[in-house]
C-alpha cells in the first residue's frame, strides 16, 4: 500500500521563515499535494466480458503529484471496461526528457502485458507534455486516442515570473523550470504540433488569485486556457474547474471516456434562438 503525505494551506501560518512559506506556495502552484513516492505503476484489469476490444488507458499525473491523484479516474475507466495503467513517476527526480521515457514506457509496458490491442492516454498537466515529448521521436502501432487535462502546451507564465525565486526548484524540481513559455529551457516551446488523435480539456476556474494575476487570460490558476490548445488537436472543451482538481471531477471523467470512445467531446447543444 502506498503512503501519501498531504500539505494543507494552514501549514504556511506555522512557518517562521518567510522564504519557507514562499517556497511552499510555489510548490502548491505546481500542484504539490502529495510528495511521498508511490509504486512505479499499477494496472487494473476489468472483467473480460466488459473489456472494449482489449483497450488500455495509461494515466499520467502532473507535476509534484502521484498516481493517487488519478485513482478516481482509474476506477471509473476500469468500471467502463478499460484496462488501466496508472503510472507513478517522481517528477522532481529527473528532467522532462528522462521522465517522458520512464513514465510513457512504463504505461505502454503495463498495457502490452495485459494484452491490449489499443493504448490510449489520459494525462494531467505535465503528463501531457511527457506524451508529446515521447511521441515526437517514437511511434506506437497500438496508439489510440489521447486526452490532456490542463496541459501547459505553450508553457505557463507563472514559471516565467516565479521560476527564479529561491526555493522554487528545490520544491518543484527541474521539470517545473522547463515549463516556461519561451527560451532555450522551455520544452513546450520546442515541441512540434501533435500527430495523434488529441482532445484537450481546459479548466477556467482559479483558486489561486495571486498566481492568476501573472496569467494574461482566462486560466485555471496555473495555465491559461489558450496555452492548453495546440495545433493538430482534434477537439477542445472548457470546463469550470481548477487546475489542481480537474482530473477528479465526474463531468471531466465522463468527457474523457466520451473522447476515448467517439474521438470528440460531448459539447452542450446551443440554446435555441428566440
């Protein structure tokens, strides 16, 4: 059984050194809700009579998170007949280049071991950048569809503004500094348009008013809506959720399943003209 430590915003009040509080807030900025490493991955196998043509979904969590953040989605996907590989990777232990190979390969290996004939991906935040980085140099015959939740496909201005603050890299790791909007260190800026079937879900609610001030457009508290979009995506939808918890919302999980099944999101019908 894995153990997950939880931070709480009230911890800031107990810090005696301002820089420790500032570093904590910056860690929270990149989604640092759990920090103790979990097992490398786990795969949930649904009953054989429910499996939709032996399809598997690889789940990749975001920066400074663990597979725990994706467990609700993993459970619902398995209940809907998918094999699931919910991969854990330590986002503060390597750079994006290394993490892409570690995490994506782990998910592919899990799915192939389960006999999957089609392999999908559902990602949160940094997880989407790992998939883009991996598939710029690799192909996968079994690759199906990809759904990215709140991906910083053009980086985040928050990294541009706060990335050099003392303590930021210590708490967030090297990958956080690779998520700026421009410059030689920006991985999103170096990636080509996507060449796979992609659906993007962007949040447009923020619980981080200070960080939202650094963002020039509608945002989820960490990434602007516009930054989530990428050339080559097949569909896009905005939903009223925050960056930190978007992957756990029931309506979002249902949209993920809809895209995996249909190749499009379930967009609300426009109101009839009066």
